[in-house]
């Protein structure tokens, strides 16, 4: 009998289970425009009715490959990331310049969620992969704060926290690519996070074995009170997203930037914009 699923080196030759679980490649090859097109109406229904989403500023995105840099919110469910993705494809169309997002391998290699994510163009975070995608004409989205920012305490929901990570700056500079900052509010109100969770993550070794730096105490639906940020049913918080004007690092900081100075500049620009966006909120969750 002919093999229906191609053999992968190092995989059990009878079941070939990883081929079944990870059948969608990543990057531009895995991105499925038809799948995205089918999903848009369903997700926009949720975005408009449930999150009452507002997204502005796409008219400031230059007509060239850019590096979108966003603040990360909402725990594992990251609803503002989905809203941004949907808004991007609505504004630029599915057939326009592809958007590729960088994510933690926990997401991209997950048996079910990973396949879905790869069809939307999500890849495992890494500078080499990002440079390749930019060179091929894609716009790339990164969240430097990662799990530390997505799981920051709810009381700090209006603070940028990239945890000192500067890789995104070096990526943009090395590829002579403009940074387009993106700030969002509301995501951190779709669950309640009590602490930063760093001590527990370190105690359990999650920071070394899973590259997870934060394991806070969280209240979410349907889990109630649990440590960590499991995918949850988000509270219906109003989500606002603002796309900011592009930042050219070479123009501002030259060929050999002071990375600390560049980091402070970009995060300060984003913090001012995030604070202005947060000022529109009257009542938490309700908007």
C-alpha cells in the first residue's frame, strides 16, 4: 500500500504521528490565503460584537516590508493579536503583502493550535527566520515582551514591558527595515492577573526548560483561580489598537546604534501612545 503521508526522518515509521499533527509548514509556505479568507467573517463578528474593537492607523504603514512591534496582552488567548491580524487582512486584503507573526514554539508546535496558527502565517520566533521573511517581501509582527508582558499583572495593563529585550531593534537595523509600533488596550482586561509570576516560573524551572518566564496567579473563565495563563474564555473587554508612524533606526541612530538609547526611544514612543489610548477608557472592561 502506498504511503499517504510522507516519511519524516526520525519519526516512527508505522504511525508517523508528527506528520499527522504538524502537516502544515510554517512561514509563507504554510500561510493559507483561502483559509484566512474563510475565517475573516467569523472572527470579525466576534471582534465587533464581543470586543467592540477599534483599530486605527494602517494608513501610516509604508509601502515596503516593515517590522510591526506590539505590546502583548491577554495571556495565552492574546485577543488583541487576533484583532490586529484580522484588521490587517481587512485593510490590506488577504492577497496583499503577507503578514507573518513570530510566536513562542509552545504555540507553533502545539498539535491543534499550531496547525491553525501556521495557516494564518505564524512561525516560531527567531531572527534568522524573520530576516528571511522580510527579504521575501513579507511584513513581520513581533511582540518583544512575550509571555512576560502578556502575563503582566492587570494593574500594569497600561505599561509597556519588553523586559529589556532588544533583539527586535537589531533585526530591524540589520535588515534596513522600518519599525512600525502598534499599541493596544483591553487585552489585559480579558482575564485578571494578580502578580508577575517570575518567582514561581523560576522555582519550577519553567524559565529554563520551557523558556516561560512568568507563571502568575490568574483568574479566568472557565478555570477560576490557577497559576499560569491557560487559553481561556476572555471577558468581553473593549479592545483598542493604534498603529503608529514608522521609525527608521538608521536615520535616527546611524550605522552603529547605542542599543540602550534606541530601546528607550522606541519603548518611550510606544508608552506615550499607549497612555493616550488608555485615556479613552472610562470603565474597565466596558471601555
